[in-house]
C-alpha cells in the first residue's frame, strides 16, 4: 500500500495504552515491524505485539532508569538502551529472560543519542561528555572515539557506512565509519533563526538523500544529505515550553512527521514542503516520541500514553 497525502489524512487512533506511569521517552519498532518497545521515565519497558495490537509484557530498569531504547538489527528479542539515573553505561538486554548480555561503559556524562547500524553489530552513542563513541555489540570495549567538540547528536546513514554528528546545534559533520579517526570528510553549517533552539536529534531518510534535524524549538529542518543545502524548514506546530519533540520520516522518505505540545501530529511532504495533514491524537500532554512502522501502515505516538494509529481504508 502506497503512502499518499490522502492516506495520511485518513489516519485515526486505533488503540491507546496507559501502561506507563510517567512520560514515554522513546519508542522503537523491530526491523520486521511486528514488535514495538517503549521506555518511560518511570523506569519501565513495555513490549507490544503489533499484529495483535496489544502490550505483551512489562520489564523494569529501576536502578538505572531507561531511555533511548533501540532494538538490535534483525532481532526483536534484544535491545540496547541508555541510563537516565545512576550512571552513563549503555546496557544490552535480552527481552526473553530479562537479563543483561553486556555493558558498555565509557561515557562520563548522560548519553543523549544512540543509533544502531542497519547492517551489522555496530552502534554509536553521543553524550554530554562531548564525545561520540563507536561500539560493537559483541565487545564491551569502545571501538573508537571521536571528539566533535560540543554536545553531539548522531545517526547512521541507511547503509551503515557513514554517520552524521550534529555539533553544538550549528553544524553537521559527516564521518566515514572506516576512517572516522581522520575526522569528518564533510561539514555543513546550518543555523535556525531562534538561537535558543537546541538540536535534539538527527535522522537520515531511508533513501539516504535527506537529513532531518529535530529541535526543542518550534521548527525542524530537512537538509540535502550530500551538500547540506536546506530543502525545507517545517514549523507551525506548538512547542512553547522547549520540549524535545521527536520527528520522523515515513519509510518511503516522502513525508516528515512530528508531534506537538497540544497532542496533534503534523505531517509535511518532503518534496513540496507543504503541510499535508494535522491529526488529533487526543494526547493528554506533549507527544515526546513518534515512529512510523518500517513495514506496516501504522505509526506510534506517545506522551505518557502510547497510541497506535491506522488509516481508514474507506477514505
């Protein structure tokens, strides 16, 4: 089924779950689209069966807290996540027996970005200690370290060959994973009009041609991934309190979506830059996190509640 403007406008809330007691800080889908996981500031991790459309299990990370939860590539039974409480170690957890497989110590301040390679066991993390570290799921030792000289957000490209680092909310550095120690091979400067606006996330489109910058302000920006030129700046959604709102691409790279402070989801065309839909999710608070399913025509949005959306077929 193709994703179109009219299809996106037809999306309605299918299910809402109140499994978490506090803000949902992250949602991720497994690569086959059949499972989802959410993490919350109440230290809980909830697993969902997407085909059944319901939560299946709740786990807890009481001692360390949980944030930035990510499925490992090709495996819906293991996740990696950062801590938001006790320390800055990254943890690799088996969901089947709720046991840690490995710890990844090294960061000396809170981890604010985590990106899994789409092709192998590599992942990268960005921290308030102003470093990006490169890891391999099979080893607790850091495989490499780059120092971008500022608070970094980071993401792998869809082929896992390069990664982008957003530095101090003003520039994107591109690194070749195999030669990251040589420094960035490209750098794009881009500044928002609001100088008090911090970058909170970076994402590549699935086709690798675009980079999306999320912020805690009232705008997000789409760049050409090859030359850094600004394609579109999207605004017109509520975020007066400086909340970190997650934006995402649809899997076909044709649309960009973000939640807002008032519980609505805004959708734009990446080609025209025009807003194509505003969807009311009846969320009780800001939509902190938003993800489109990589395989199925559904997406998830979350405040303290977790909401799954489906299109109305007869529209």
